[in-house]
């Protein structure tokens, strides 16, 4: 079969067939009386093998090795191809995300679009200082348009300084960032979950409050506690049981006690808060340190409401608990009499 017919039937151009011949990859075994290349059936089979391997992304050098090296292991090559393909897919997905981010920013005209591209590139930089500067440079309108991008950057940010600036930028973006942050509460990575709830806690929006209320029952204790502290400062009574548990466990217990005092004062529900603290105390029979912390937390509440619980703790079996409760009783409670 002559080169023109081979090109027509195989879809490989005559120019490429001549190149294959020149490099010794597919050489026709015959020549006509006029000196034209003539391909045998074996030559055609090798050509189809070459094209099949090229369709997988192999270079011509790799194709030659695959066909001519007796010790060649196809599985090794396939593994390499899978890895390279995944990298190309990841690169393409990253480009797609950046294009979507530019579109979502609502850039009007090339100057705005180019500024958005620069911001997005900065947020994806390997340099934390550049990421920090990019977050700082976004004005409120740009932050809102890039809320999802900023939230994604924050969730992936390990540098504390850059993370702090990104939280500030996300807070400026407002509730728009919740579409990314809220699902991140279920991330398999504890650090990502904590970044997400911390960022949500700084967003002043009703939707953010609703997400935090749901987080009060989160299986991750760190998420529950961060949500409870945020809700306590916002006057959400549903945070009281979690805050009382934080006092008992000694997890940011001073902040939790202050939040309980503020809640009781704001809602006039000191008796209910005292009741929750008393319940915690009753379940901590073998933990005098927890009972001491609970006695100290009662000092944040109105003395009249706290007195019965403190008097019970003043008769505790452990002397340190007795001293703490007695001291709080004698000073009349931090809230006065």
C-alpha cells in the first residue's frame, strides 16, 4: 500500500508518515520500482499501534520504548499517564474556578476584570505575604463579589497572619461567604472546620446566626464551643447548656462564664442559667476542679439567684470547692447584692 492510500485510510498525514519513517518509528518495508514507499500489513499494524499509544498522551519517545523495549511494563506507563492526566485535570479545574470567580465578581469592563484577575492570582499565590496583601487590597464591593474566593482561601490558609486578614475580608463580604463556609463545618479536616466556624462567628448576619445555632450540636467539640461563645455575645439563650459545659470542662471557661453572665443580665433569666450550672455541678462528683470553676462562674450572676447554688457548693466534700464558694458568697457575687 502506497503512502497516499495509507494516509487516507489511517487518518495520519503523509507528512507525519514521512516523519515516522525518518525517525525509524514506522518504516515501510518495501519500495516500488519507482522508489515509492510501500507499506506491508505488518507496517500498518505498527502504525495503528503507534497512533493508539499516542492517543493516550505518550510522546514519540515513549511510544518507541513501549513497542521496542522487551522489558517494558505497560502497567508502569499507565500509572504515569494516570498521574499526568490527573494533574492536567486539576490544572484545568483550577483555571475553571478562577474564571468562575472572575465572572462572579461582576467586573464591568476590562480594568475591573483585570483587577479582579490580579486579586484572584494574589489569593492563590504561594507567598503568604502576597495573599495577605491581596485580601487587604479588596474593597467592600470587591470582597462581596469575591466572597466565595475569599472564603475558600481562608479555609486553606495555614499562615496565621494571612488567615487573620482573610477573616477580616470575609467579614466584610458578609453573608455571601456562608455558601462556602457553612458546608466546611463538615470537612474531614479539624483545622478547616475550626477556620470555618471562626469566620462564621465574625459575620453579622441572621443567616450566620442560624448556622451557629445548628453548630451547637456539632460532633466536633471545638466547633460547638466556638459557636456557643459567638452566640453568647449575641444574646442567644440556646448557647447556655454548651457554655455551662465549657465552664465545667475548663475550655475557655472564663469567657464562657462571662457570656453566661451577659446572657442572664440581658434576658433576665439568671435563675435558669444558675439551674444549668447547678446541674453541671451535680454531675461532676469526681471532679472538684470542675465544681470550683462552676462556683467561680456563679460569681458572674446576680447574687440573689446564685446564692442557693453557692451555698450548696459551700458544703462540698472538697475543701478547695468550699473555699471558692465561700469566697464568692462573702464578696456578694460579681454582680452585687
